[in-house]
C-alpha cells in the first residue's frame, strides 16, 4: 500500500463515495432533517459529508456532549511524549462555520423512535427524518472483578480520551525508578485491537527515556493472543529488553480481583503489584444505543452491511465503535470509512441520489519506539450480507529501520488527513 498523506487521503478512502453530486432534476420540497448523536470519528464525518454533499437540502444537527473531541487514536503518542494533548483535541467550529452543521453541545438522553425525536437532558427535543447514532463505547466496569467507575480515578482506563488520558499521563510521569506498571487489557471485542500494546510500548519508552531501568510493565491479559503480537514482542525485545512481561490467560489462569487503592491485581497464578494500574475493562455500545433498543445480546448494534442502517429501525443508521461491522475492527479509520457509506445511503434515502456499492477501508498504525512504526489493515466489501475483507496487509517482523520510519511518517500524514476529513 502506498504512502498515505493528507493530500491523497480522501482519494484512498472515498472509493465509491466521491462522485455524489445531486442530480439537477431532483428538488426536495423542504429540507430533510438528519440528527447525528456523537461527535467522534463516525458522527462528525457523517455530519460533515451530509452537509457538504446535501446540496443545501439537508438540515444537519450534530449533538456532542463536549465542546471539543480528543481522539483516542494517537492518544498513546501523547502518553509517550510524541504528541501534545492539544494536537489530539479538535473543535467543531469549522463544521458549523464552513459546512452549516448545527452543533448542539449537550447530552442526548433518549430516542423516541415512534415520534422520530431525540430527547435532550435539558428537557428539549430534536426531531429527525433520519438519525445517525455514533456514540462510541461505554465501559463495562464490572467485567474486571473489583474494578469500578470510582476505581478508575485511581487506576485509569484512559479508553475514552480526555480527562482519563491526562490522569494516566500524570501518573506515568510521577513514577520513580523501581516502581512498576500493571496493565489489564480488555477482552474481545474492544476499541482499537492493537491499542493496549502500543500503549505498553509508549509507557516503556517513557520509562527508558527517564532512566527508570529497574521499573517493569506487567501485562495481565484476559486473552491468549493479541493483534500484531509478533511485531510488538519483537519491538519490546529490541527497544525495552526485560522491561515488559506479558501474561496471557492460559498462563495466569484468570483475574480474581483488582484492588485499585492497594495497586494489586490478583490472578490464579500470582498477585501482581504496581505503583500504577492501567485497567481497561470490557466494552459495549454507548448508552444511548442500548437504551434506544438498537443493540443485541452482544451489547453492540447490528447493522445492514451495505448501508450501516440499523437492523432495528429503518430510519436509524449506526456506525463506528458501537456497530457490529463484520470483519472491520473498531478503529477511527473504520468509523470514518463507515460514516461515508452511511452518509451516501442517507442522501439516497432523502434526496434520491445514486447509491454506489459499499466499499470500506481500515489501517491501524502503531508506534513501538522512536521511528519504529508498524501497521495492519485491509480493504472491505459486502459479501453474503456481511462486511468482509477483500485484501489485507501487515508489517513484517525483521523489517529495516528505514521502512519502519516511513511507516511512522505515513501515520502522521494519515492523522493530519483524517482529522481534517472529520472536523473540516
């Protein structure tokens, strides 16, 4: 796959979606109303593309709980001192000023599917013709024995970016030589499959840079294997020898309890102590999707693969981390790609514009050490009613340093491009 830069980003991602001008003969009698819940990679992308390509015939309202959005993707690079916090935090100003999106900062409390309206926490409501639900994830704190929302203020998860991210960074930077980190990654499925292990790499990078050579990172994984495992373990051996200890569930036998206050994780194998605990619990779709009846017994939202339309309501589309998107991982790239397909189909619903066959893309980059970037990704299409990979690629162990540096630089270009594509 060629190098991705801001300039060619839309060309690579927009296959089957780019040429969507509204035919001159189609004229809506009144503006259709689309409400988007969630201002992350999926929601903001959908809002932008609906407003940009709606020929002035779609009134787009974006509901976000916060005035700014901090990306989970690249937050590990902030932990590792490769990015500033401001550089991963974005506003909705351009969506409002340049694209005419109505940005509402507030909490969407419920969906009345019969009345086609969203109720807000302040008592107001917003009507829709089509609804985009892109709330991301909620955390299942009780999936880890002894963990809780309150415990997360001591043992941060930082899997929803913002205050938790800065809390984890503060605790990481406060460690002294000989003090250990204990991480508990999440069970499948979860947001960003390689994310916890990139985080391990970035935390190890900080420890090494600060000369904390007697400190260790102990990973107590509820899984027997993880994404890019060979690449990460090779990188840990090369960059951080004897600093990272990874225990799969077949070794530690299961997590018995976590005591955040004591800094202890107890397993069937042993009890592990850390001055810093980073516990990432299991996940499900955001609460608004659950309460709106859009999830199944997995806790995530089933969708029609070629449109991202909810299987539970033909007027609702679900995308991003909250959706069950076949072979696609839960990533920012996936969310952006899915949002474009959904926007195309919503325009087709409301304006009668042409709908092309759905095509999706994803790449997950990870930084292991300085200029040591790796990636995994695929192209996707709908096959037998499911989103399936049509081609795949992954970095290889043993690659030379020049290629790894190029891969890292490619990821920087991608981040600049995708955040421009999402937030305008």
